[in-house]
């Protein structure tokens, strides 16, 4: 798994002195994400994301989070084409918030809204949406961005709590998958975790009931169901239905928990 924040380059705090004349032309072009093979996924996104992506878990301890797999090789995103178009119906919120992001120097106690000034859509030509109006006040666009990131931060904390619960219950274990490329090359995907079905079945009834009460059990089942999308991702690697069938068979036999 690669470092997810690589989509951000020159991140700077937003202020009306520095960005008084700045505008942002965003949406429709996702070339900035062509080299990331996974991104964090918030728990609230599971139902929509699981229809198209494989949802797994990556990281350790406090840094454990659910992620969506978007490639099986480093610096590969199979959901972004050469023209920078996103080739899936659902786009993770982590991607949609770009080029904006919160930064913090005190473990989240204080959050500062920042922007990646290296984003192609940043300009001083009036293209897109302005960040500040003629009076130096935040525009409605910038306020909406701020609201979106605040909501994202709330879901981020809830998602961390969910991931922590899975660790406490010892439900996660390393997972790997082997597949064969159309050229006959053997490849292995590692570095992520999945919920062990047998451990899930072995939970005490009262724990099971508590997970159901908090809707965390539903998230678990959605995650497990999404694993079937790994084969669909391999089809994108193959580029042809014939090769995809071979990859599908290879995966179903060799995916291990």
C-alpha cells in the first residue's frame, strides 16, 4: 500500500492575504490521483463504495483505517484513465475533498484549512470558484468547502473508532492475493487486512448484539461482500474478458486470510 497523502504536494494554509485573488477550477479531472492505488474510506461511505470497490483495512494501531483498493501495483489507479477521468460511479470523499485538506499541529485540537497550491486547477485568472470576494470575505464556495471538511473530520473520528473496535475484538488478519497478468506474470498483492469470518462467527452473542445495535455489524458485512470486487479490479488489469476469467479463477483459489 502506498502513502495516501502523496496526492498533496505544496500544501499551504488558506488566508485572505495570500489567496485574495485565487480561484479553484475543480471537478471532472482526477489526474492528481493516477498514482495512488488506495485511499482511506469513511465508514459512512461503505454502502456506496462497496458496489464498485474492494474495501479492506490498512495501517497499524492508531493509524488503522478502511481503504478502497484502486490498483494492484504501486503507483497504479485503475479507476482513472489517461484523460484524468474517474471511471466509476462513486468517488471516495478523500478524493472529492482535494485540493483542500485540514492540517493540525496539536493532534486535531485545532484544524487549519489548507490548499494544495500545486493543483492544476488553482489559478489567479478567475477560472472556477473564487476563494474570497472583493471585500476579502470568504465566498459561499469556500464556506461550503469548509463545511464539507468539517463533516469529513467527524466521520473520520467515527471511522477510527470503528477500526479500533475491530482491533480490540481481534477480527482482522493480514490478507494477500495472487494473480496472473495477461502476459503470464505472477503478481502478489499484500499490505492490507480483512475480517476473518470464523472469528466473527465466534464472537459472544452479547458482543454480536452490540455490533448490530451500533450498525457496525452492517459495516462488517458490507466489507466482506465488497471483497468480491477484487476480481472486477483484476479485469481492469487484464483489459480483456478472456484474461479476466483466468485472473478471476487464480484469485478465488489463492486469496488467503
